[in-house]
C-alpha cells in the first residue's frame, strides 16, 4: 500500500534503477535517461534519490541528496531475472526505505508494495505482468503510447509521454570545419549520413537500395556515411554493391567527433522507426542538418514539417526524398531552420519537469 500523500510529497526517498551497462556503454536513449535523471535530482534537493546501477555514468554529479548503490548486472536467464526483480530488489527497496521506485530497465517488481513507475524503451521487451504492476508507464513517444493502449489494454491516464532530447554536444559548424570533416571521411565529397543503429540486416540493405536509386537518378559523387560498427554481414553485402566505393563506415567512439560528422552532413537519412532514430534526428536538427524519415514515425510526431518524409518504407520513395533535398536547395535551408527550432524545444530539463509532474499527478 502506498504511503499517504501528506508524507511522501514533503520528503520522499525515490529509488531509480538506471539502464544496465553493455560492452559499448550507454546508447543514445540510455544517455538521455541518465542525464534526465540527474536533472530531476538537481531540481528536487528536498527529496532523496537512491540511484541503483551496475555502471557509473560518465557524468555522475555528487549532489547531497544522492545515494548510489552499485549492483551486479541483472542476469539474462529467466530464473535469475525473477529472483532479482521479485526478491532481491524488494528487499533493497525496503532497506533504503524507498517511497517510490522508478525503473528505466523495461521491467519492475511484482513483490514490492510501493508505487512503481516504469519507463518502456523497448515495447517488445515489456512483459504484461510488469505493465500491470506499474502505477505509471513512461514512454518516449506517442506511437508507443498507442501500442500500449491497443495491444495491452492500458488506460490512457496510466501513460505519460516523455520525449527524448538532443545531445547538447551537437551544434552547427562553419564551412571550413565542414570541409575538414569531408576531407577526412568522404574524400572531400558531400555525403548523406545514417547516424543511428540498424535494427536488422534488412534495414541496411534497404538503405543501400535507396542510395542506389539516388545515385542512378542524379549521377552525383555523393557518399553515404554510416557511423555504425561494420560487421561481416555488412561487408558481405557491400562486396557486390555497385556503389560500394561511395559507402563509408565510421565506427566513431568519441561523441565530439560524431557531432562534427553529423554537422557536416548534407542530410541525415533515417528510414525506419526506432528510439535511436528519434534521438539521431534531433541531434541532426540541432546541428543544422535536414532529416529524411518515415511519415509514420516518432520523428514525424514532433518534427512535423521540419523534416522530409517518405510515405512508406519503399526504397524507391526514400531515394526520391534524397533527390528532393539534393535538387531543391531553398527547401533544404527551410528544413534546416525549422529543424533547429524543433530541436530546441526538446531538452533534458523539460523531460525532467514532465517526469516530476507525472509523479505528482499519480501520488495525488
């Protein structure tokens, strides 16, 4: 049973489970979650936050109202997962006298009496039992909200949308800086950029086909850059690809360099719908680079006419949009200016404010 509102809103012990670590560290949505969590901590110094994590974030502010508890990574086996969520975690929450638990790990406990907020970053991983156990579900876009309502029967009032923000390291650069990046990564040529993560092999093949459509129609020397790790499938796919010399992989590990590459791109192409693509689009718009995306995507939810959309995922249509942004320079500049305005409205501070208001609404 939840503690009375009168007690919890005056001073709460709020436990927060941050994303689990991976060999590559936090992805874009993971970084957004971590940064937003610390904004929440900073703005509410009258409450204590117990951070539960298996990895120390790169930026870990030491506010007086933070207690950090390091735990072992949650096992991938079903039994050990259940032991963690339903036995060890409830015991830990009881020990730290938590009044509220916020989970950013696509799961929550079925055995704790306190209120739980569950952030769902991957709807495919969200179990119905966890969805039922949470008092509030947090999602990064309206598309996921609709899926929860349609597929899980969740009441709309139980869902709050917290849109991610662009990384503040992404900024426009001058022409001299752009030329230097192009000389370094694309032989001095203009390039389209894919600055996200492929969710499958098919997505990579489709992007190559879209680029082929553009190349055949325009006969330009444009390159296609991909800031994503190359693997054996990608290498094999490129072996017989007609324009393979114009496709460049850059497994960039430094954010500052990734920001420069993004800002030097002619346009960013994100022809499928994922959370990573959503943040990649905001990063591009913040950098002064137009975005090509899908009409039915989270990007369209927020960007509206500040991006260029393919009505379907067909490779020809995506290729046509690449042609449009190439042939219509004035339209491209309009997209750039509108994109900057859109990106500026989505910040970690705003996300933290929405999260806090959601907490207050549920506890009232």
